[in-house]
């Protein structure tokens, strides 16, 4: 297609843009609107699927039917991926037929040549592969014939499993849309495993799937049957060489597969922005560069690269213009994706390696420093280095970053300022790149479409020792942009199982306060995931009932908190291909519709407060942040009262109405924020956690400033080399506290509380010093673990109503109540005031008369959704 024709299509598209689909305010609640009308925020995410082959020990013959996703004379390759565990597999008699015509497309390969055929190989063939080998076995095949032998073993200690797979070298084949194809082969295995057998066309930056089964279309149909028309598909991004024309064939294939099932579908495609191989060859300095010489990192563009930003926005704009011109009535928005797992956190963040050393990254840091400090004298004063200048400044060396001066696990201002500045720089670079792409979406759609991004996983990335490595600590800048409608993440990978809480990775309530919508990517491994890859997790729902309970818990929680979701067939193998799963979505539709007609702002009585700025200062802090920030969500979801997740600056700005405020990590505060926080807590009950306000970003460590903020004096404790016990006092136990609990050995920053007149000490450290202290309007918990019982006590002291009598996952907006059983048995609900209680799905009354208390019997993992009149 010529550029001239594309331009004509774009102009036509601007004249016929279809519906306006944006997030707008409805009674104080951000909701998706289509032409001004609020619509249900429930979507389906999918892509062309394939059937997972369950391979049992011994031998079997496999025959699979596939449909082509493209047609024409194409180069085709067949890939074999097995479970990541020690296995030996033999493959024999592989062939591919056109079932419609009987034509043989891949003649039977019986592996009798005495060696591995030249047109069969494996990936990767470099140092990443420590798990797999490919060989010829002259007697390992069918009836003792030759076979291709694949041996898998566990990777070396400390090494990750690579994407090891065996594949056939691409060969030309003629595929016809509408024909059915058969793939046949004999296989033998030493253990039970599963096989993901994919068919692809080689392309860059990634291979294009050429064949699938019909489960993608079937799931679109099931979604449509329950009123779900919003579909988020993965769509390839054509990225031709300069002077070449873009090939839109794969884009059209995905869109037309969806529209063939649901012509009214509203599409929000996931747009990957990884450049092709030729781009990297042409721009070798525009990549991320690490300083760990022995660690392997796949080559990836740097978000600091102005070349990448230019080219990525060009390709994004071209894709949008093409889709808007050809499918104007079906396009609803765009979801640009990049970096690690396409979620805009830096590549290999979880490995905690140090990057920033490529030419484009070093130049970007120098420019950032110049903008921050302006003159040499300001930089020299901040860094405590009279020799550094704006022209000579560079990225801190690896050892300087690893061994920076800390107060426990917090970087010390001044002494570690170069490292602190680079951490701040990393957040700005990621968000700046995202905002360039968001602006492109706005401009290319004339502001009539949704713009969606992954970002803001502050609670989830608390599991990193150095949280700044993620690049996800710049959420406030993102929330301030009018170019983004929806932010999203997967449901937390912590505590999402049956009997778990199903948490948000972010400050979800602050996202809504900014006028944006938070969306849960619900990639629940339903029972249909059994026997296949689980996308990095080790468990799935055991059966249909368990799957329904998890999905009901997640979706009902989203309704309570005014959040969106898409159900995601993550591994493209049909995880949601059962109408009984979609019955859950249909059952909850009336509750969604009620909130569209009469929006209710979610204003919970308990606020968890997270400070992303303080998180930038962490180094080797996981024993603190992992428990204090990430794990605390588990206790909050079982609290028995409504809770929300907020940013500290929203609390300071007076936007948080909660009576109980749990201050998780306000470690680093300047004078203005200390003053604002102290003022914002007036009339509220505060649960101070760990070490609030111990650092000032200019003057450094200041326990006096911490005392002035909280009213509590602190003394630093030296951690023990083994696990450390905290024991409740008699008073603490009488108030419901656990007898004792433990924290991790070598926790890097521990404080004890200085006892004052009238203080009620609820728990003590191993040395007898105070660990938990109660006062009239606050509790101070110096422990990195905050017990569930202490949170319940804080609720009672704050005047927060507790609905449940025992541990149970609980969400409510005071009208809708969601219960999910962590244990089997009765849960007694105490209502704030007498009312009629109904099963929100069946409509059946749980009591004949208004009641203030009732008992609900629950199986383990059961979800009940109730309505209070």
C-alpha cells in the first residue's frame, strides 16, 4: 500500500472516526463513555489460540486440526515448546496436510538420515541455553525407527529458564483461509508434560502466528453473548525499513477474525513497540546497557533513546491511522506497550542489575542533571563534590550504586545524592517516553479514543530490594496527564489463589481521584489452564467451581471499587472457553448497570497510604518493603472493613476522607510535606509504620524531625543475624494482639519506640524496648510486619465499623458486600445499622426481616455477593 493511499485513508478516517469513546466523570466516578453514555467496563483480552497437547509418559500419536490466520505463499515454521522441567522427548513421523484438498504441505519426516536433519534446529544456541539439547536417536522412534531426541534439564543454579524450543527451518507453503489443516506426529516422553505446538511466519521484531484453532473466536462469541463487546487483542506493529511499505496483512487478520464473530466489537489493541532486528543493527547505541559483565541481557531499546521515541511514535501513528481509516466503527482505543513483559518497567528489573551506561542513556542523564540543577555550583553543593560539573557529570559507577551510603535500606541524601538522582532520572525517563506515546494516541485519534497504559505497580514492586529499578515510581506525573484514560496491571501475583484476596498492584483509589480508570488484567488460570503453560505461575483453579469463585471475587471487588477489568486468555490456549465461566460475568451485569445509572464514589473508612518518592530511596530493602508494603495487602483484604490504596500526596492534599490512615512508608519528607501530613491527619486516627520521616531530602537523617511529625521518639536497633521475635505484652494480648510474631533476619532498618508518660505498650522487641505503642489518636508499629489483629484494633480505636467476626476476604461500599472464604465455616456479619440483606445474584433475601447481624455459611474459597437495603 503506497504512502499516498495511506494518507488518503487517514483523511477519510478523520472524517468518519466512529464513536467517541473516552473516560469521563459520572457523578464523581470515572467511567468509560461511548458517545457520552457510560458503559460497563468489562472486556475480553485474547489472541489467536492453539491447543495444548497433554503428553503422557510413553508413546502416543497426535493429530491436530488448525485453521490458517493468513493466506498466500508463505514461509512457515513449526515450533515445539515443552513444560519447563527435566524431560526426554522423542519426535517421529511429522507431517502436515491440507485436509480440505488432501495436499501434502510438509512431507512426512521420519528422521532416518542418521543425524539431526539440517532443517530442524533449536533456540537459543548461545550461553542462555543451559537446559536443552537436540540429537538423533537411531532407535528411539516409532517401532524402533529413528527419531529426533529432545533432552531437557533444569538450568544451572541462579539461572532462569530460557525460551528453549525446537523448530523446523521455515519452508514455503501455500495456505488458504477457509481450508482446514492437519498436523500429525508421533511422540514419546519419559514423564508427563505438555506441548505447545506453534506455527509461525518468521518476521521481525517477532514471529507472526500463522495457524490457530478456533478457541479465540469461540471466546469472543461467549463474551458477546453476555454483552461484552470490548475486545483487547494483541496486534503486530509493522515496522518496515526506510523506503519500504508496511505490510498490514497480519493486522487485518486479527481484526477480521474478531469482526467475523462480533461485527459490533469495540477494539483496544495492544500495540507492541519493540523495533525489528535491522533497527538495532542500524542504531547500536540506542539500547539499554548494563554493567554486570557476567550477566546476559537480551538486547532492548532504551526509553532514553530519542531515536527510538521518534521511530516508535511514527509507527504507532501509522498503525492508528490505518486502523481508524479501515475500521472506524470498531476502534475504541489503543494500548501502547513496551519494555519488560510489555508493561513499562525496565528490562530485567527483577534481576536488580544496574543499567544506564549506553551512549543515549548517559547523554540523557547529563541533560536531566542540567535541567535539575541549572548551574555547576548547585550540582556541586548537592553532590558534595567540588569537581563535578554539568559538562562532566556521568552516570554513577556500578560500585558506587551498589555500595551507596545508606541509613539501613534508605539512601542518605547528600552522601548518596548521585545515586538518588539517577534513581529519580530513571522514573522520569520511563514516564516521559510513555507521555510522548500517549500524546501520539491523542493526536492521531483527534482525542476520540481511549489511551491505555500499564504503569504504577508500587505495591507489587515492593518485592524488589531496589524499587527504583522498575521505573514505576513516577505515577504522579502520569496521573497529571490528560492524554491517558486508563491505567492497568495484572491482578497482584501475591495472594490471588482460591481463598486469597485478589489485590491491586497500585494506589487504585488515587488513580480514580485523578479522573482516570484503573483496570485489572484478570489473567486467572482457570481450570482450562490444566495441562498447559501457566505463564510463570505454578497453580491453576482445580475445576469449574473454583474458577467461578475466583472470577466472582475479582469482578465483584472491581464493582465495589469502581474498577474496570479484562478477562485475559494470557497464553492463548482457551482459558475462558466455557460458557459457564461467562455466566459469572452475566450474573454480575445488573450490579455494574446499577452503578452506571447511580454512581457511588468509593470512600472507604480505611486508607493504606504509599509514598512513591520515599520508595525511590530504597536499596537492598526487600525485608522491609516486601512485608510493609506488598504483604500488608493480604491483611487489609481480610480486615472486615472497606479499605483503599492511596498516594501520600493525595492525603496531604486533603483528598482522603478515611478515618483510619495506615502510613506505610513516608520515610523521606521535606519540611513542607511533614507540615502538610501533620495537618492532613487532624481528626483522623494514624497507624504509623516502621520509620516515618527519618530522612529529609536535603539535611539527611533526622530523628528529631520524625518525632516532631509523629510525636513518637525513635531509637535505632541493630538487627540480629537470625529471625527476630516481637512479643505482645499482657495488655496487647488482652486487646486481641497475637502472642508473638517474627520478622526476617538482618532486616536492614529497625527502630524501637521511646516510651512516654501515658503510653500503652502493646508489644516489645527481643531486647525489651517498645515495638508497638498505643496513644489516644494513633498507634506506632515499628515492626516491618503489621499483624491483622493490630489492624483490627486500630479500626476499633478509630471508630471504623468491623463487619466480620473472623478472617475472611471482604470488600464493601456499604451497599454491596463481597465475601470470599479463606476457611470453611460460618462468618457472622454485623451491619452498621439494621437492614434487609439479599443475595445480590439470586435476589433471594437472607432474612425475612431487617437485621443488624446474620450468619453466612461458606465453603473454603466460596464467594458470596450480598446487597444491603
